[in-house]
């Protein structure tokens, strides 16, 4: 275990296999502590990609929200989610609703959008009985570990997210676009390089092509930045995948990913991506009151399966445009 030489005053503990850990001494004044240490915390995240702050005692949404507001610039509203969150107000949301017995694969939040948060803030109000860690992985290291030929293809073609909206699985049209009005949805899609097609039954199907590799807008480091594996059919459990294919068919899954030219991504590629993520995963079990700050561009995050009640609230901040991150693929509606 060692302390980062840049942040000795904050006693940042860096241990193999774990995210950097900072033991806070807020003495009940959590918002004041966050305001005082805002710049230092951001410096730690700039150096390491993430930091877990332990000892703040964030046990309710109001306390977590107050700390989020001190650390973040402006807390961002939810936009184009793949699954609904519960809104708690003032930019604070529940964690994504995802079956607790299934892992949530590594991903970068809202990396399918033209604008996304550069910083993610998580607070654990109630830690689960077991499992449930919010895991992190360094995107430049993941990129370097991937086969060069595969990276070159993704740099050239980008990745394609397809979505077919329904009322049963994932976020609804209203939750994603903020409206069910067709004209408003179409206007949004045109403005955000999203191809759309209304199905005969009234369902909406969309396709959006994005870059899979970006440069960090501050450090300039190349980052593997996408949700290629997370939203791909081969990451879903076999039984769930077979059920979805049986109900919706291969061309109308609630969401799926392809190469940017529309070619399918084979199972072995998805397994490779998830294996590389696992090789670079850092994890630390949540404790009640913990705060986790994540650079969303440099650092992917995921979630382990868990048992027992788990309450983690989330905020997003530091809005960043894809165009400011040197995308390798021209972003247009397919």
C-alpha cells in the first residue's frame, strides 16, 4: 500500500486490485468537507481516474445530494437512458434498475450520446449483505490490451447501437426522449444523429453510430469509450437472451450493438472485451456512507451481483461533447 505523492495531504491509499481510497474526517460537516476538498478530490481523480472516499457517512439522498453539488459543476438531468432510474430531485438519481443476480458489465455512462457526463458521483446509502461493488477499470489500459486489429476496426467503423422500444424491457420512449409526441421525438433524433423508424405496430426503432475510441479532453490520452459489450446480446445471460430472441426476434431486441457498418459483433469478441475488462477491474466492497468519484471518460464502471438490500444514488456532472474528444469515426445517423 502506498500514498500518491501528489496528494499526500489527503492520504490517498493505492493498493493492487482496489480503487484509490481516501479516508475522510468530516466530523459531521460533510458538505463543508466536500467544498473544502473539491479541487483536491478532482486532482486525485485526474491522476488515478477514480477515488473511493470512506468516512463521510452519506446515509440519505439529501446529504448525498449536498455533497454531489459541492463536487460537481452542474448536476445533469437524465437523458437517453437504457433503463429507468428513480429521480430524487436536484440531479440525484437512483442507480440503474438491473437484476441484482446479474452483473452489470463495464461501460461508460451515456457513451451513446453526443453529450455525456465527464464525471460520475456515487454514494452508497445502504451497502448490500454481499457483493454489489461498483467496479472500475482504466480505459487507456483496456484499449492498450485489446488486439490492434480489433481496435483499428472499431476506430475506422465505430460502433452502432440499435434500440427497439417497448413497454416491458428498458426505458420507454417517454423516459428516453421526455415525450411521446412523434414529431418531438423525430426532431430530437435528427438533432442528435439518431436514425429512426416507426414500426407498423407503432413501436420505435433507432440506430446511432458512435466512435468507440476517444481522446480525453484534458489529458489527451486515448480511451476505449463505449458500451459495445454492455449492451450487446452476448453479454446477456443465455436463458434471458433466448427468451428475448423468442419474444422479439433477432432484429427487434430491446437493445443490441454492432460494428459501425452494421456487421454483427460475434460472441468471441464480446467475451474478449469482457475478459480484458475483468483483467483490469478494481473493486472494493461498499460500506454505508461511501462516496465514489469516477472520471467517466477515462474510467469504465460496472456492478457486481449482490444479495440483500442495496441503495446507491448517482449524479452526473461536467457535461462534455463528443466532438471535443477527437472522435475517430464520423458521427452521423446511419
